C-alpha cells in the first residue's frame, strides 16, 4: 500500500491494567499485570469461589474497576449494551475527548464539522451474552422426563427471553452506538475478522478518508475471551497453565508456556488527514506511515483440521507475517534498523508464537519488542487495536515499555525487562490470526 497521510489525534483504551491512555501506558511501564483469578471479576458473571483451586479455565484479565455509568450517555442506553459495547463506548469517548471534538458535540449541519463528515468503523466479534439470560427459557424446555427438548426452546425463548436480548448482542452495535451518540452520519461499518479486526477497521477508516467519504473517522475494536458463555468455546487455542504467582500466567514467547490466558479490552483511535488536523488545530499524536495485510492459510486452516493441539504449523502463518511486515516497512520507506519498537501479538500459544518469532527474526531481528498480552491476556477482536494504542503511546512517550515475564532469563525475543528510551521514531505493530491472516502497521512520530 502507498504511504498514508492519516494521523492519530485521539486514543482511548479500557483494559485490566488501566482505563485511558495514561493509566494504560503507566501499567505497561510499571509491569502491572491484569491477570488474576476470575473470582475477582466484578461484572456479575458466574465464577468459582476464591477458595477453589485455580486451573487455566478460571484465570484471566478482567477489567475490575470499570463503571459504565461514568461513560455512557444517556444512561438508558445501558439496557441495550452488553459489556463489550459498554467498553467500546467508553474507549471511544475517551479518544473523542482527547482529540478535541467534545466541544463540537453533538455534530450539527451548522457546526465546523458536520455529521456527514464523521464515520465510525469498528472491529468486533460474536457477543455471547450471559448464560443466565437463557436460564428461564431452558428450564421451560425440559420435558416431564427431565430431558431438554430443543424443539420446545424456540417457543419458550419467545416468552422467557427479553425482547432486547438480540439488540444487546449484535456485533455491529459498538459502531452504531458511538455514531448515534455524537450524531455521526458518515460511513458506518463493522469488521469481524478475529484478532486483526481492529487493524482492519483502521485500514477501512483510512480508505474512507482517502476517498473523501469522511473527514474524520473513529476506528475502534472490542472483545473478550472471558465471557462465561464464550469460555465454553475455548478449543480454538490451547489453555494456559496457572503460574506462581498467578499474575505471571500469560507468557508470550516463553518456552515453558502451554497456552493462552483470556482477557477483555476495548480501544479506539480518532483518525483524520494531517491537513484536517492542522485546520482544526488538533494535536497530532502519531502518523500511520503505512500498512499491509496478507493472508496465507495455516496448515490447520488449509486442511480443515483446526484445533488447539500442539501440532507444528497448525496455527498461524509465519510467511503471512513476514510478507505483511516487509511490505509495510518498504511502503513506509524505512528499514528495520529505523524501528524503535515492535508491538508483538505474542499470546502464549507455543505454535503461533513460534511462527511470529520466525517472522520477526527474519524481518526485524534486532528491534526491541513488547507484548501487551502478557499483561492483559488475549482480548479477542480488541487485541490488535490495543497494540496500536500501545504503539502510539510509545511514540508519544518516546519510551519502550517492558514486558512482564515469568522468567526474563528465558526470553527468546527482544523483550525489555525495564523501560528504555526509544531510539527511533517508528513503531511497527503486528496482528495476526491462527487461520493465517496478518496485518502490519507502521506508526511514525509527528
């Protein structure tokens, strides 16, 4: 892809180590871990008691200090927002506030920025909801013999499930709620592409800006792997072992790691052309210098035998990662030596992490690396966007944040054990999926 003239003028993040950019980056720098027993979660989901012995199923990165009423206006909207929509809404309004747009809201045709000038594109995923939402309908579908009869469930659900249930759990609702809240009437889209959903939303937003269909785009992503219903479907990635202490259980690129710890998060960027930012005197946080997307099917995808088993090359595609990174660097007009940081998508899966290490060693072998999933756990569709937020903050702070490690002496990649000054002005962010999709994005200091 050609070089981009799109800049970031606002960012927001809701995560288990901090809400807002400053708190989130401080959490990274201070090596704060959001990984804990899910008995400590505060979102009302059913979990084991704190006295139960922990297994990999019952640890994660929950956001324990999130109060949606602080962010969602009007508050009556909360009744049609599941948790992922709430965190996306909060991250978006934090980004909007930082960008200086708050004083122009709600947008109107008489304002400096009109409703049609602003669009929203989000990366998203399936929102599963709570199993308790279906409890009454399931009970009403049990026969006199005590067996569950699926044929009875449809009629029971019509009577026993709230009519608003579907509206709370549609993947496109984060983009809709954010757009409605500010009266944005420009492009509105949602991309459901797994881990790369957030970066794909940024690429879509850049396209809107470059085609002139919008002057300003709000690009975000939200996701979770610790929703109690989602946790029934964890066979796509291997499960992590519980470390001592539990806070160190998420172990990207650790040779002893057995699998992935789930988490939850949301992140948002406000994007616009440099010219538009200058016109409205907005502070530029970073420029998106280039990006590249590549898909080369993993062996598991190609053979339709996807699983969480530790089979070589069954998940992830080193070749897709290599091509995406090499193309992004070339289009940015820089070499690997001009990078100050790589934001890794390492997650603790031995197979996918090996594919990433192979790609990094060939394309950016000597660049400092940070893995946010070590602190947050894997947040599904939000993970790539959170990495972009981390990259933009590293540029703003001119700092390489450390990565939490269970054993820093066993590191097989360029993690820092303490904060370091960033020597260069470019950051490469990498996101990828187990199926073989990879997106690389180069950020540049303004």
